[in-house]
C-alpha cells in the first residue's frame, strides 16, 4: 500500500536526508550546465540530458562527445556503458518494490540514481516498506528538482564561477566520505578497497568501462567476506548488525 | 541522428536500465547470493568513482600540483575517521584543497 498523503512526515524526512548529498550534487550540476553552455550543442539539448539521462557522468560524456563531433551511435553506446551501474541499482531496489503498482515502479525507477538509492535504502532499513516508499520519494524528488535547477543555473550563470573553487572536486571528496564511513563491516570494507584498487588499475580502460569493472571486482571481493551473523543488512551503506523491518 | 535523437536514445536506454531488474525480480525470487551482492553495489560504486575521480584530477594537474588534491583527500579521510560523519569530507577537504592550491608554486 502506497499512501504518500498519510506519510507526509516520512516524505519530509526523506527530503531532509537528501540535503547533505545536495552539497556535492548541486556543484556537479552547475559544472554540467557550464559544460553544456560551452559545448557545441543547443543549450536546451544540453539541459535535456538532465531529465532524460539523469546521471551526471553519462550526461557529461554525452555533451562532451556531441560537442567533439563523435559518431552518434558511439555517443549513445558510451552513455549507456557508463550507466550500466543503474542495472545494479535496479536490482538493489527490486525487492523493496516487489508487488507495488506499475505506476509506482515506473515513476520510482525513473528517479533511481546514486543518491536516491542511498537515501531510499536508509529509509527502507529504518522505516520498513510502506513508510520507506514515502522516504524514498521525498529524497528522490528533491534531488531531481535541485539537479535540473543546478544544470539550468550552470547554463545561464555558471560560467562566472571562479575556477579556483575547484567545484569539480566536491564529488570525489563526498564519495571518499561515504566510503571511509562504511569501513566498519568486513564485506563493504573488502568491496571498497578492491573497487578502489581496480578503478586505478582500469583507469585507461576504453569507454569509461573502468568504473563498471571496478564495481564488479569490489562486489566479488565483498562476497568473499563471511556474512555478519544471522542479521542481514539490507543497506549497503550501513553495518549489517540491524535486522530489517 | 542529431544531438536531440542521441540524447533521447541515451535517455531511453538509461530508463530501461533502471526498470530492468525491478521488472525482472517481480517475477522471480532473487537468490540469496545475488541479494548479498546488491548490498555491496553502493560501497563498490562509491569507492570506484572516488578513486577514478581523484586519479583523473591528479593526472590532469601534473606531478607537482597533484599534491593539493592529495592533501585534500588526506585531510578529508582524517576528518571522517575522527568525526564519523561522511559530510566532514567536504567540509574539511575543500578548504584544505584551496589552501594547498594557494601554497603550491604555480
């Protein structure tokens, strides 16, 4: 049963949980907007990568390759290869959305991206399925709105931002924070170290396949760790000592 | 195929990726091992993207100026370990990056 009206507090809590992510996401959106403004593609087409592709790295690659005059099929292929991780995220959320109405899966699936998965899983872990849906939607919709607004702001005014701010470095730092804070559990720890090492080794892999390869290596390494007792974690970003639902 | 259709095709493909397992696993039960694997997706993805992003930034700056982002990462790691808060990485790391960049010879 999905009742967002009855769970307004959970929608608001999901939105609040998304706020820390916005510190890293909004500058990234600005960077994409600036890239689109400087690229040799129509400004509206650059902005449309936001609502249509809705994944930063893939958007940047699409805009950059279109601007460089790459072959259209190559651009589509690269954009999709970068987004292969979305299949993993889809699998991660599938069990929480099993049996939900089609309209929910079509809408919630559209909003799937790294921060919405993290915030959503936290909600399902703490609140259970029904209230977790509201928590997910609150965070995911706020992210979507801010992302599109940031790209638009970058398109119109972002070129004036001083280069010394190095806003492009906010995202790696945020990811470092997420990874370091989750080293307590053996399985995520192995996954984190293996994925980081593999990413460095695969840095020169073509079509930005390195990230997907590194993720596969990290997951494989994490699976070699023994599950933490009988309590199974449903949250990949939290220690597995809490019983779901 | 112009820019508009390229973006539309990439967007449609990305949406199908997002829906793929949601639709598939509604019909079948996810094996336990695959369930464990899905729990590791986010840590693996974040670590891989962080490592690649830092390495790319360092390589673009060259050996001499790569010290600034590396110092920022070191400060961020220490801040997170001391506070236990992931947000400390940005709050401590970005000022460290600005200071280190300013101190390094151009």
